[in-house]
């Protein structure tokens, strides 16, 4: 089956006076692994259920392979959905659960048997066909639910937080398996999650949603490096944000002025828009900490695009491959992530350090 596109055009949905989805427009490429990412209540699962046919929008269109599917009942859309709780029949074996959708379609028994065997083999559960869900681990149950969906050969695969019931290590394993399986099948897939790490490590592109609005669509790297607003910057990763004003300066540079940072010279290449009220966004990994030797030094510009602040360590968090420091400068607090090697000792709480800000690693929001 060839990969197909899914398109949402100006989708709006309200429950009473509450707007759940507000003018949603998205285009998912054929064969794309696409994520809907956002907090609880952002509308991502509601949108997925609209595509599946379980809800109806008040306005807008949903097109699958270019065809408007409004009015088409769920069982005729040939769209497969894996639910958060897997929805397996507890009294049926794995193979009986996988066969259920095929039997509802009244396929020949021999064909059902062949499709069930193929689907279980596809997810690595051929040896577990006779087991009940209660005799399977969480990861195995998730694979049975996935096999049941794939057995009907859907045109589109919808995944509604399918990994949220698994422990941390198994979630990592299963998201890797999901990505490999999606690549192998080439099926257009929409993946709903509130976990930004799951979305960023698995999907080709992501739509970040909040309060029923698509805030930004892009690749994981685009969302992380070039967030368009405060919400995206905060939700996709960790960020330091400083409020101030962006003012025109001499040459091809501007000046960001804030109570926390003072005046910082900014190259215009890192922002688009007009000058005025803005925020400076700085990712923790882009900051550099160095031990101070002798007397502390005042803030000074080392090079055109680097600013150094006198600082001290407030708190440390050991994260494995890096140490996260909470750092105070004269008028601001920062989060700085520093790589570590085996045997290296982190800065102690209270230590004096220099904090170097590379302005080319920052982004201007709201300008």
C-alpha cells in the first residue's frame, strides 16, 4: 500500500462554550512519522480522534489521500489506532485479539490466520500467540495492540500516547522499535505525546500544541534551535528567558537591554521581526562555566559575540552525561549544562565561576 498524505484544514471544535480546537491546519506528508506534542488539555488527542472518526468538528475538513472523509464512519476509514491503555480483550489470547478486527471484516478464516501470524511476527511476538494479555508484560501488550492495528493494513496509523504506561527504560526501547517499524512499513503515522523527548527522538516533524492552537510546526532541531515563542521554547527542552527590549544599534547589529543582563550587542542574523519588547532565549548547553582564579572579575566583553559574567553556583544536579548547574549572576539566575568526564568533580555549591554567553547561540522571541 502506497504512503498517503493527511491534511487538516481550518479544523474547529467546541464543547459548549469551550473551544478545544481553534482553526487547526496541518499537512502530514506521505509516509511521515508526525507528532502532536503538547500538555494535557492542548487538544492533541481530540484532533487524533477527529481523524479516526470518533468525534466530529464544527468546521473545517480532514483529507486522507486528498479525499474529504467527513461523514465516513470510523470502521470505513481504514485508519488504525493504538490507544493509551491498549484496549485488549483480557479473555482472548494474543492471536485472538489480533484477529478480532479481521473477523469483524468477515475475511476468510485462512486469510485471517495468515494475517494474524504475519502481524505477530512483525512485532516479534510469534512465540506468544497463545498467551492472554495478563500473561504478557506491558511492552508485549503494547506490541499486541500494535499488531492488531497493523493486521487490518490501515492507510494511516494513529498512536495515542502508546508508551505512557511503560517504565522509563521500556519506553526508550519501544519508541526505538516503533520508529524502526514505521520506517520499515513506510506508513503515514501520527503520534500523540506530552513527552518532548519521545517526540524529538522518534518523529520527522512535530506540531507543538497549546490551548487548542498549533504554536509551531517543524523538525525537532528547528523547534529546539528556533522556537517562535515562549511556550515552544519552554516546552521543547529547557531554556533561560530574559525579558527586555530590542533596540536598533549601529551597523548590522541590535542591542538587547534588560534589567537582568544590562545591554547585550545582538547580531541581526539571530532574529526576524521588528524592534521592541522581546525576550532573549538561551539554552543551558550553550553556556560555558569556568573556575575563577584569584579575584572575581567584572562583567566584560571578551569578543564581539561573547559576554562574560561573574557568577556563583547555587545548586548542582547530576544527570549522568552532564551536570546541570543553577547559577546566579548579579541580577539574574541561569541554568547551565556542562559535559563531564569520568572522575571529574563538579563545581561545589558557592563556588565562584565565570559564565560566558555566546550571543550567536541565543534567540530573540517576540520581536
